[in-house]
C-alpha cells in the first residue's frame, strides 16, 4: 500500500496538482506516481528562485515536458517508490499472430 503524498511547504506560495505520472516498466506493468513529488523536487532545487513548476506550466512559461525531464534526469525510483501505485489498467487485447511474426524474440538455451 502506497503512502499518501503531501505537498512540501517550501516557504512560498506554489500551485498544487493532483496529476500523476504513469510509468511503464520493463515487465509491462504500469505505475502511477503523484506529479507533486516530482515538482516538489524541482521546486526545492530552485527554491532560491521561488520556482512554481505547476504555476509556470499553467501560465505557459514552462512545458509539461519539464516534469518528465526532471523525473527522468534528476530523480531515482527510490525517491518515489513509497508513493507509487500499480495502475489498475484494463487488460489489453493481444494479437498473438502479430507478436509471433513481429514481436521481439530471442533463442534461449543451447542449440
């Protein structure tokens, strides 16, 4: 069970968000992480400049890509894993013929 996340108080007014970042892992599982964790990390890094990542995105001076970039390049899974929730996704219909013909494959074991 993931812990609930509460927005950090950095000592200045910032815009909160309830958005999530959904990540697909190597095994195909999808995990939801509160975007607030990511923007708190970014804003804390730039606290002397009183960054408000969500506010800046909403006003158009930053793009949503800034959140993705910060998460991928400045954070580790260990920073978010306590708050990550396995996504409740619909099972995908699988085209086994397509997978058989064009899916990634490898020979395992000695020939």
